[in-house]
C-alpha cells in the first residue's frame, strides 16, 4: 500500500499535544500506510514523543512552528499575524504537496480563512463548505454546509450538492448517492426561493437528486447527502447534539434516582454501553472543508485521542480517494452537460 | 372557577373524531371548568358521544360543519372554498367570542391561513408565529417561529421575542423570562444581518434579553424563550425529533439483539418507561399560533387522545391567562418605550 502523509496541527484544540500525540499513536497503529508530520513547538512535541510507541516513531516527523492560533482569535487576525502558527504551517504543507492532507482541532473560523487563503477554492467552486457524516438509522448521512456560509445562492447549493455527492461516492463507494435538499414541510410556505431554484438545478442535473428532505429525514435515512446553508446546518447539528445530551442526562437521572434504578442500570450496563458506542459522537469526529484545492479536516476542539484519531482516519481516506480531484472532474462534467443542454 | 369554553375542530388531523372525542373526555375529566364545542359532522359526532362519560356530557355542545379541510389541501383553496369546514367554523367561533380558544389537528398551512384571515393579527404584529414548548434539562424552552415564516426582518424577530416572552410569563408565571436569539457560534461568520439587528433591538428593550443561543442551548436551558425564523426553527424541531427516533430505534435494536439484551430490557423496563414519559412528545403536543386576535392551538396531525388532550390543556391555559391581550399590552409598552427613548 502506498504511503499516506498527513500533517497535524499539534497545538490546536482545547488540549493541543496532550490529545494530538496519543491520537497520532492510535492512528499510526491502525493504518500501516500512514505517515504523520506533527506541526508545532518542536521542543514540546519532542518531549511528548514518548506517547508514540518506538515501533511507529519512524513514521513521524516534526515540523517546528513558533505560533499558535488561539481558540477565540478572530480569523482575520489569525490570517494576518500568525503566519508561523501550527495551523498555518500545516495548511502550507498541503499546498506545497509535502503532505496529502492536514487535520486541525483549532478555531474553525481561522482554519477556514487560512485554508481558503492558502489553498484557494477549486475552479467552479465559489465557497468552501463544512461537511460531516452524521449517524442515521442504517448508516450515516453527509450534511453540508454546517456553518461556513450563512447566505447562499441556488448555484452555491448546487455546488455543495456536487461536493457532498462526490465525498459520499468516494468514501462509501456508493455509485450514485441520493442527494436531498433540506426544506420544511408546510405546503404554501414551503422553503425559500434559493432552495426552490437549487431544486430545479439539481433535478436537471445528472446527480441522483431525490427531492426535499425534512429535518428528521437526516436521521431516518431519507438521503445519503443533505444540502443546506450553514446557518440552518449549524443550528440543526448543535440542536441534535443538545437532544442527545438531554437524553443522556435524563437516563443518568432516571437510572440513578432509586435503588431499583441503580440495580437496573447495573444489569443493563453492557447493553447501554453497546448503545453508547453506536451513537458515540467521537466516532463521527472530523469535518471536511470541501471545495478547496487540498484536503483539510477540522476536528472538534474538545476532541479526545479517540475522536482526533477518527479525524485523522477521515483525512487519510479522503487523501487515498483523492476527493478534491474527483470534485473537480465531477463538477466540470456536470457543468459541461448543463452548458450543452 | 369561571368557565373556559374551547372549540375543537373535531374532524381535523389524521384520525378526526376517533381521537378528538376520547381526548375531549380526558380533558373534561381533568379540568372541571372546561366546556367544549365540538365542531364537525353532527351525525358522526352524535354517534361518537359515547366516548364521553355521561357525567361530563353536560359540558359538551355540538356545532355542525358540513366540510372538512384535507390534510394535503393547499391553504389558499381551503381558505377560499371551505367556508363551512370544521376548521373554519371553529376559528369563526373564536372571532365571535362564543369560545375563548380553538384547537385543530388539521393541516398547519390551512389553519394558519384561515386563522390569520378570520382573526387578524394584533396591532403592531406583522406576522403570526408558531410557538411550542420543547423539553429541556430542568424544564422546557419556548421556541418560535417553527414554520410559519421563512424570511424575517429584525423587527419581526423582535415581535416574536415579545410574543414568546409574554407566553412564557403568562403560562409558567416567570416574572422576567430569559429571551435568546438562535445563532451559530463561529466568530467571523456569526449570524445573519437580520439576527444581528434584532439583537440590537432586543438589547435596547426592557425584555430580559440574554444574547445568542446556539442549537444545543435550546435543550440545555440557555434561555426560556428562543427566537428564530420559521425555516431554521422547523428544521431544528424536525431534526430533534429525528434524533430521538433514531435513539429509540437503536435502543430497541440493542435491547432486542441478544438474550442478555432482552433480559436486561425486562429488568430495566420500569426505568426505561419512566424515561420515556419524561421525553414523551405527546406531553408537549400543542403549538400556539401567536400574534393573532384570538387563541388558536395546532395539535400534531397524528396526535393520539393523550396528545390531543394536552393541546386542549394548552388552549385552556392560554385562555385563562388571556395571552393575546397580554401580548398586545406588552408590545404597546415596549414600542412606547422605544419611541420615547
């Protein structure tokens, strides 16, 4: 198997190297083809290398970066004044072709601004989008945009549909992913003009467009890819996390509330643990910044080693499947067909 | 206790009288002050009256209506050509002052169109909104709009904030409900212009405005009232329902998957049942069409008797607290203060 080389912003996120190093160790153990470039304060990283077993250390390289982008730093400032930040250097390595992808748990706005500035969007793509797979009954659903863009034209939504479709086809090996547009269900008041126009563009394209999907359809398997603007997508994702947290809170309270509850919890524990694994958000950690000339994966800022290792796995998969190149050729094909028709 | 008289669209929803009659029986048993006017096909309703115990039947009146609005009927058509529908007659009774509120499980778009046409909005309110209480850790959160309006100005969002705040104060008896605006968390790309401008209007008002709330904040108790446009609100609500359905599906699968799982489920059943009651969507059934000169409550179309009875309870509570009158006086006060400043 050919090598896959990925840069990690080792200083980003709430925990920095304390999470990135053990995550690197996990990912290296899991993927024999994986080589990692850890970007950050070299002295700190060298001190922490003990987290990576000696057998895998030959596949790790350190790259010094003198600055760190703070989690609450305004993106414009990070872009302007943090040219030697671990985040920026990791993205630079993608542009230079030294690595095939990079992963950062740092500030999303800054990562998007830097990635867009350094890598540029693909031809025909106006704006990058944030996309992630969300667990659904019988699988998962790719949803984009999750927060990069708040006001979108129909053409933007169309481009996102192409990007999501290519990602799903490349990663899951689906020949013709079902693409839906997020909308609301009331008759008279259905949707907004941009969504309606995007529906016309998609219906006329060669994508496997399956129509409007309502909020619950994301979780019930109504489509493989669901497209929306970043405001709606972000609210939807965060609200879903909120529901899951509330249910976990209620479960703890209910099972902890009485002696019978605590005994029942003991008996049910193996089953509850299996349930927990199935809906563990860490196993879905890693959002793709799609539409760029390069692969950039955003890990949740508070990710632990298991979650960050999952984001590395996503970067590796997208690199091996050459997702940006595929988006480029698919978009060219679809726009060519539209122009010819 | 003074009487509360409420009209029920007895033909609406997926099940019509088969649900409305037993729901009426439940509500009458629960609320001794409650009088109901059942609107619909009188022969059918008279046949079904056995569902209501004789002891309560003295508090029930029938009102004939010869038509029914279909669940998939376009609102404009329902408004124009169904002037003797059970839905329309129930709303007419509110306008005439014959009842203090009405409840329908019919088509949302038609109900909104009819209610708006017949009752008109309150002075100073441009558009009605759909609002419901959503379960949250330690209580519930009122969210509006849930689907009536897809593109809103800052002034509309401000009006919705007033309506939500009044509803929460009236129903829950909170002196100064915390009001938040739904927004996304990324720094540079925070929100849309209308939301930012609404934030300025709210911060300058006498409402207890607590700032932006992200999607998860709805479920984690970040505010008592959360305001958003109807597209975002509808997607948020439906996605939340989707998550809850998915978790229930996984639980059934996990507990049903092995002999141990089935035994564990047996032991855990009383606890799981208690959990189920806490997050039972039927106990939250009943959305308010706020901003009208009258009280109209929308029940879920698929509601069962328990759920529909809950919607009747909401109508009763709003009637007893005179919610429309309170919205009117609160808005006048707030706009007066704004004009004077």
